[in-house]
């Protein structure tokens, strides 16, 4: 009981401090950064191994040209990235520990890596096509694929990435019913992302956007796909279905905060940014979302470790992913 009391006091203090515009990120983030770096490091190793084995088993990339094509996709995916989706997948499954991934259930861990690779492949396909739609010339510090290989080849690589991603998830050695549920949730989230992107494009041609419309776009384009889906997928795959409604709520608000912060960073580079079409006190909105997430995290009956990680992640997003 005394631990719970201390934890509640800590979170009330964090919430109040965040609303007042303060930052606790630099004090608490090292543990979160260390855990995220573990996922980033292990993902590169696991993806490279699994991707190459997959191509060999499926008898793909046999011709010199197609071998080069699949190699280009591998190199593009491994350029970098935060790997938040794989991190949230493992967090939802409660497979994150202080210094390494837990190994209490080796089959679950093995299957989760296939799911993580699949998620990132689908995301890579989205990024390739997104760069073309937005006319972006750079991606993760290097030239976008359509700038290197042309539009036709980039579209093809994006399509291949999507197909590979879902096949990776289907082949994961996990409980069939749980896996099918998780894949359906991710597919639904990916469809919502397309709808959100369409609305984003639509409203860029308008003179104004309401807060309700802005947050609807954020939820569809980012929150459901990048935060809610991986959290609830991991939770369900690990047999922790009772946490799914809680992760839905927390993940949604994390996604809103993430996209709001991302648009703040991009506003100077993008004159047509949606934030330029609305009279919104961005810093007040960020603080309100920050407070709401921390309060929700404090109230739910998650393991204490998971609460700490979610709090650190929220601060990480609020402070601009620094």
C-alpha cells in the first residue's frame, strides 16, 4: 500500500508540473531511452535475419534485378527511425524489462518479433508512398526512394512492403485466434490511416479547420495506427485482454499529442500546415493532453513498471522527441 501511495503522489506532482509548463523529461527519461535503444538495436538484428530467411524460404529475389529490388527495400527500412511501434507492441505484451527484453515466454517473444517486422514493413510502404504524395525529397537523412529510383519503382517497393508486412504477421508463431484478432485490428487501423490522410489532403485546400476536425484527422492518421494498434495487439497476443480498453484510451491521447507536436515542428517548413488554419493555443492543448494521459495512467491498474514507462514516453512526446 505504501508503494501505491508514493506512486500516486509522484504522478499528481508530475501532472501538476506538466500543466504549469514544466518538464520532468530530463530527470526521468534515461530509463525509457535505454529501453527504446534496446528495441532499436534488437530490431535491426532481428529484421535483417528474418527478412533474408523469408526471401529464401519464399524463393523470392532470385533474378539479379529483383534481388537488388528487395535489397533496396531492406536498406531503406533499416535507415533508422524511432521504432515506437515495435516498442509499444512489446510494452503492451509486458515484455519490456529494465535492461533487456524479457525471455519468460520464448515462443511469444519470437512471434512478437515477426509481428514487429510486419508492422514496420507496412509502415515503410506507407512512408514510401507518403513521400511521393507530399513531394518530400528526404527521408531519415537520405534521399527519398522516388528521388533515387523514380516514381514507378518507388510505388512498386511500397506495394511490396505492404504485402510482405502482412505475410510476416500471418506467419508469426502465435495463438491463431489472438493473432487473427491482432492482424484485423492493425488492418483496420491502417485503413483509418488512409482515411485520415485523405482528410488531411482535403483540408489543406480549405481556409480553416475546426479543433474537432483537426483531432479527428490526428486520431485517424496517427493515433489508431501508431499508438493504439501496437499497444492492444501486444496486450491481446500476450493474453492480457483486460488491458485492451485502457490502452485504447491512453494510446489515442498519446497519438493526438504526438501528431500535435509533430505539426508544431513542421509548421515553419509547411506553409499549408493544418495548424496554420486554426486559432489554437498549441501549448495549452499540449499541456492538457499531457495532463490527461498522466492522470489516466495513474488511475489504471497497470503494473507499476508499465506506468513509469508510459509516463516517460508521454514526456518524451511532449518535449519533442529530444
